[in-house]
């Protein structure tokens, strides 16, 4: 007999994209709901009153005055950079050479990589992130360490070995051939091992030869359901350098495109300076962008044109990325708040529901995982978070009124985006099991 569990609280998730559909048709809010889980999967979500009799006698965990949402999805982050968060004073290329490359060197040692992977994953859970697309380092040991720790926690996680064969210190480079062999071995061992998935991960066009980019494409041909994960059009100096390295190409995206890397399972981080033609090409290829506002602000990279990606003519899949360690927070609540501010600086408006869609179902769609995660549809994996809208004295004061309408809910979740943090996450559940609980 399968064992049923149930959770009683308020629930918020998305059943449609609020950038295109009316918010009333996209947002599902149940003020007093019951979420029923069977074997780690969602069995049913509905009103407590209407489901109570049907599930009489099963164990119910109650979270009064809390808000339960699907776990957050981080579509771009680097686990080896955890210890380099908040490194002062540089923009992208200088920052990489001064802080990041020396840090990533340490990840050739499995034990060290495993220690940092554990800290990193605990930090994700503490911030309510239940799925992430993660850069490891160039060393296969770093990927082994990451997947070992993600597997112990039963997380749905995606990662891959960084491929980089030029314009980086010798201690951090591979070759086209070794990057092919090592990636292939890691794919065969880890892709679809439990909930884990693999991403072919060339760092960016600057650090890969044409030969290596082609090898990455060959891996995508040989293993059609793995991902491509890289950086794109983040910083002005970076784009100029790409232009020098690839003078025969028509812009940054074209470098990846001619190598065969622009596909429907390709996720490109940043895209801050994309042209209209590049947005159109990403739309046509059904590729995705990871929008990383805290990172773009921290490195002074620029302001992402979200409204171009979410246009009706050329819609591009978009998720939110924290991009730690250039990003300044593991919290997707805070990242959503910074996305709002980036929109403000561009005279655009990002609604709280749109932002939280990007952090949940939008991220799942960006990763092609909307059949498994992202909301509370029956049959999906029961990764969810319990949010405390009164987690600090300030939030308790600000959110002292009860929430009944959707407008009041929007106002409440907006306060969490703007002044919330990891403290706002009261508990995180993976496959219906408690994986993190805030203790004070
Ligand atoms: Zn990054």
C-alpha cells in the first residue's frame, strides 16, 4: 500500500504564463488548501473543505499563516564559486582572472569539491531552491563531487564539466579531445541517474576553440536529451573579445549557432546585450535564457531586456538565475526583487506574479522539465517550500493584514521579494520529505 501524506496551508502556484495570459488565468491561489502526496508525487491539490472527507484519517501537517509554493528553480549558478561570492572591484573578464580561476583550481581534488558541494546544496535548500542548473569546474572530480552530494539529497539537479581549452591559466584548461572523453564518461555515469541530468558546459566562446565547440555539439548529437549550458553576451568587453576571436561570425550568438549549439535544450546565461535578431533566433530555436539580475548589477554588466525576451512576436523561454558567485544571493526571492529593479531602470514593470512565475514554472519550462516540476499539477514531483510571510519583525508589521484577494496576495509576495531572504523560507520539502527546516 502506498502511503499518503497531506499538507494544509495556503497555496500559490502558476498554471499558465502571466506574461501572456491574464494573471487571473495564470495564478492559482487557495487560501485554505490541502496538498496530498503519494510516493513523492503530487496526488491532488484542492480546497481543504472539499477534500477533507475524501482523505479522512491520513496524516496532515498544518502550516497555518504560511504560504506553500513549488520549490524555486535556479537556471544558472556555479557551485565552485560559493566561496568567491562578494569579490570586490572588477568587471567580468578581470574578475574571472583575479578571483574565479584561482578558486576553481581547488576543485581538482574530490574531497574539497565534495565539501563545497555540500555547503552549496545546503544553501540552496535553505533558500527554497529545489532544482538548479549548475556549473561545476573543468575537473571531472568536481562533477563527481556535485552529483554525489545532489544524489544523497535526492535532488533534481543538472550539472556538467566545464570545457575550456584557451584564454585561461594552464592549470584550468583541457583540450577538445579530453573534454569530449571526460564529458562522455560523466554523461554515461550520471545523466538520468535518479533525478540527475547532465549539461554539456563550454564556459563561453572566449575560452573554447572552434574545435572544442564542435565537440560539444557532437556530444549533443550523441546524447540528444542532455543540455547545453553556457554564457552569452554578458559584458561589452567580452563581446568585443568574441568579435576579435571569431571575426568571420555575425555576432556572439552566431559563434554558438555555427557550431551547432543553439538548440531547444540550450540554456544561455545573461544575454544582456542581445540584438533583436539574436532574440528572434533564440525564439526560433526554442532555446532559453537565464536572467541573472544580481550578477548583472554586481559586475556592472548591464540591464537585461526582459520585455524583448517575453515579446509576443519572438517569445524566448526565460528562467531566473542567481549566478553565484557573481550573483550576490542564493535567494530567488531576492533575485526576483532585483529583477523588478532592473525592469524599473528600463521603465518597465515586472509584476510580483510574473517574477515568481520565472522562479517556478517559467524556470521549469526553460529547462524542459515542466512535466516534472514547477507547479502542483497531479503527477509532478512534490518539491515544495513553506514560506513565512512574517519571518522578520519588519515583515510581520508590513504583512499584518489577512490576505483574501489576489491583489492582496500580490502585495504580500512583493514584500517578500523586496525585503525577504532565506529567513522567509520556513521549510523545504523534496519528494514530499522534509529536507530543511528553519530552527529559529
Ligand atoms: Zn555564470
